[in-house]
């Protein structure tokens, strides 16, 4: 069975063509985010080349100084020595200026690129449909927005210019060695063989351990994020020991992976150093004999030793940067994959224009829906809900009530058929228009960080304070809001921690009232409230629903009996459709449900 929501990033065994596409996509993204700073980038490259040329020239200046200025100096002519000293100092100062400017530039480039990328990812995650977010967990989104972006930042901050300068440094030094003395060049070529083999081993071993380390680190972040998103459930079920064990296992795995990578590094670095020192010793021996034999000057030998010393150390750095580069590439692949996800629910290119505001006349025409291919969650539904009608959806858990609601709000698109609002298919409405005409209030009644007024104003960002107060007054939330420490200006703790469940619902009713949609969908909270709050919420609900079409996933008997019409949903079918009194009289499922409800009320 193929899920209809397929996350690109979850594909593991990519074909060659797919892997090429992923690479192309990542490079295109990189080019795109660097495009606005391309002149800075060009300047940074010039600075890196210049600073490396100067760095390579310095040992040569020393050798020239020793070879050519000692004799004139002994003869009392300090001119050549002074010129050489000035040249050396000048090269040093210029190189320092180049490095300083380059660091500033590189950080500027990386910060601008990251700002752009962060913004794009956030905007894109908002555009993606509910279906995507239900599959791609919040932990993964967090991981994309934190550790992956951080890896890319690290690479752009320092990795890229270090990589370029190290590579250039090695090339320039090798060229200088060859130019100064071919014998040293040959010795270097021989020494490079074991270094090359060692580095090949290191690259393979370290990239394996590095990748394992990144997977383990992503798992820790994801566990952490998921645990705290679900902290209520964790606490409610006393699941702390279990969650702690899972987290400890993830942390232990990470520790073990880091230790593996430390071992690989621990072996590589000293071996490389030993090879480097042997090479320096070889240069000293060959050079020493050449100096004794008169075929080399002392200054040249000194420069050769400095170059020889320099050529190996960066190889280690290069391997380090290679890892950094690899993880930046893999992070970029993931990020570009995330950005390449297409919203399943797409805004029409040419949205339908209404001449008059929608009244709330809903028509379901042969609607079918499947979350997963081949498993219908809703079977062929054709019905009309006239403007202003209050429809209550009832049925067992998993029957398909939320599915109907989510289709009307266009969280998903129907698989077959259509849903239209005042004669226009909801797929033809712009996102802004649809959100104005259809509002869904979920059970969770999510409150954002910010004040009570901010939370209500989400319904209509242009609303004045007076309108916000009026909305609260209409749904019966005004009194309790005014009793909060700063009234409407009270800052709600995250997830509305400081207001009760009923109060949270009232705030979300005020928000929906302010939005003033033609169709209101409400997933009634199942949490039982105390009797005064229940009555308050019920009255709030009645005012909220008055004058508009409503679809309520009903859990309270009072809501059901007050509705104009009931749909009893069972296994994706609407099995009963009628007014509450008709259905009770009819003596079917609904009648039995009401009977059971009344019985339980009588008992309690
Ligand atoms: N995102 C999803 N992916 C796959 N299947 C889903 C998804 N959401 C719901 N389903 C399945 O679709 C069917 C209908 O679910 P739906 O949420 O509409 O039921 P419901 O009547 O609203 O139940 P409840 O009262 O428990 O909320 C169920 O079998 C459910 O498992």
C-alpha cells in the first residue's frame, strides 16, 4: 500500500538519476541563496588567493634575505637587508588585512544566506498542507530548522573559506617546494604515497562515523522535541521513566558514536604527524648534504624546511573540512528536499471571484476520500447543507467525522467529487478567501504566546480593540478576561497554561466570532467542564453559531439536540440524516445513542 502523502526525504535507495536530481536541487538552492551576495563572495575568493600567495611568499623572502643580504650587511651595506625586512613585514601586514577582511566578509555572506534560508523554510512549512505535517513530525521540522541549518551555517561561516585557503595553501607550498629544489619535490612526491593511503582510510572511516554521529544527534533532538510537545501525555500517563530510558538510550548511542569518531581521529592525526616529521627530517638530511656540497644555500634550506613543515598539517585540516563539507552537503540535501515538498493542497492560480459574499450554502457532490491509497475514509457523500443550517456530526471514534470537517476546511482535497460553497468549488477559492469564509475551531483551542487580545485578534488582524472586546462580550468571555491580572493585555503562558480548558474555548470562540465566517466548523472539546462553565460555553457556542452554517463534531447531548440536522457517521458512510426529533422517532442508531446518553446522565 502506497501512502498518498509521500515525503521525498524518506526515500533511501535513490537511483543514479534521483541522486543527480537531489544534487542539482541542492546546488541550485545554494546558488540561489548566495546570488544576492555573489560580489561579496567573489571578493572573498580574491582575498583568500591573495592571502595564500603572501603566506607562501614569506619563507621565500626569508630565504632570499639569508642568501643575498648577509654579505652586503657584513660589508656595511644595510640597504638590501632593510628592503627584505620591509618586504617581509609588508607581506605579513597585508596578509593579516586580507584574512581579517575575509573573515568579516565570510560571516556577512553566511549570515545573509542563512537568514534567507531560515525565512524560506519557515514560510514553506506554513504553506505545506496539514497532511504533510501529520506525516512529517514536528521533531523533524525542528531538526531541519535547527541542526541542519546550523551545519550549513558552520560550513559557510568558516568551513568554506578554510577549505579554500587550506587547499590553495597546499598547492602553493608544493609548487614552491618544487621550484626551489626539485630533489625536495621528489621526496615530497614519495612521502605523499603513504599520506594519500592513510587519508583515504581516514576519509572512509571518518565519514562513516561522522554520519552515524549525525543520525544519532538528530535522534536526540527529535526525541527531545517530541517529548516536550507531548509533555502533557507524558505526565498524564506517568511515562517519565519510559521517556527517560528512551532519551538515555539515544544519548548513550550518541556518546558511543562520538567515541568511535574520536578513535579514528586519534589514530590519523599522530600517524600523519609522524609522516610529516619524517619528511622534514628527510628534507634536512638531503638539504644538509646539498648545503655541505655547496649546491644549496642555507637560506634555501631554511625555506624548504618551513615549506616541508607546512605541507602536512593542512592535510589533516583538509580531512576535517571534508567531513564538514559532507555533512553540510547532506544537510543541504535535506533542507532542499524540505523546500521541494509541494503542498498537496494548492492554491488555484486563478481563484474564482465572488460578486456577493458567501452565505454558507454547502454542497457535497459524490465526495470520496482516501488518506492512504485503497483505503477509503469517506464513501461517496452527496448532500446539501443550506446556508444557516446547524449540522451536528455524531458517530463512533474513527468513523470519519473529522475527515468530513477537514475536507470542508480544505485541509485535504477530496479524492473524487467536489465540495462547493455557494456554487464555487472550494478548490477554486484563494487561500485568503477560503479562510475568510470557512473557519475551523479545533478541540485543542490552541492559544499562542502573546496577550489575550492578540489571540482573539488572530480571527481578524485588522480588528480594533473595541471589536475584540465586543467579540469577547458576545461569546461570554468578557467577564473572565477582565478578571485576569491585566485584562485583555494579560500575557498567556505557552499553550494557555494559565487559563482553564473552558476559558480557552471561550477565547477561541471569540477569535472565530471575530473572523465572522459563513461556515463554521467546530470540533467540540470532549473535556468535561464544570456545570457553570459548561453553560457558559454552551451559550457562547450558540451565539457563535447563530446566523451561519455550522458543522459541529458533537460530543455533548445539548449540542446535538439543539442542531437542525444530524449526520450519523459510521465507517466512512453517513448512515442517518435528519432532524434530531425525526431521528429519535425513527428509532435507529441516533435514537439508541440519545437513549444511552440520557441513561448515563441519569446515573451521574
Ligand atoms: N492523517 C491520517 N492518515 C491516515 N489515516 C487517517 C488519518 N486521519 C484519520 N485517518 C483514518 O481515517 C478514519 C476516519 O478518521 P476521523 O479522524 O475522520 O474519525 P472521527 O470520526 O473524527 O474520529 P474521532 O471522533 O475519534 O475524532 C479512521 O480510520 C482514521 O484511522
